[in-house]
C-alpha cells in the first residue's frame, strides 16, 4: 500500500513541477517528486524483503537451538570411509610366438 501512496506523491510532484507558474510551487513540486521517488524505492525494497523473509512463527527458539547443538555434540562421529587401493596393472601374457600382449 505504501508504494502506491509514494507513486501518487511522485506523480503529484511531477504535475506540480511541470505546471508551476511560480518558483515556490516549482520547489514544492520538485521536493514532492524527490520524496516520492525515494519513498517508492524504499517501499519496493521493503516489499521484496518481506516476500522472501521467513515468518516469526517458523523461527526456532533459543532453547530448541541449544538442545539441537547438545544432541549433535553427543552423537558419535561418523566412521571414516574406506578408500579402495589403486588397481593393479594386468600382467603381461606371452603367447607361443613370443609376442607380448597386455
């Protein structure tokens, strides 16, 4: 809702700026335009952040986090995986002609 209000303030400032007959009205129009643009950008950023943020209800409590840390610290460490040995090259076979084949 705020971003629409800021957009209206920006447009009102632009209308005042381009339709101004006196320097005072021109200054007010420019000021409204500047405030409206900055407010509109901040309102867009706030809406974008709010869309991606987790709700407070889904946040874990401090006690729950401490219990999870204790549980993880008490669990045994996983065994190291066994690394297989490097494969052995096949032996050379001699045929009747005396040629070597792999």
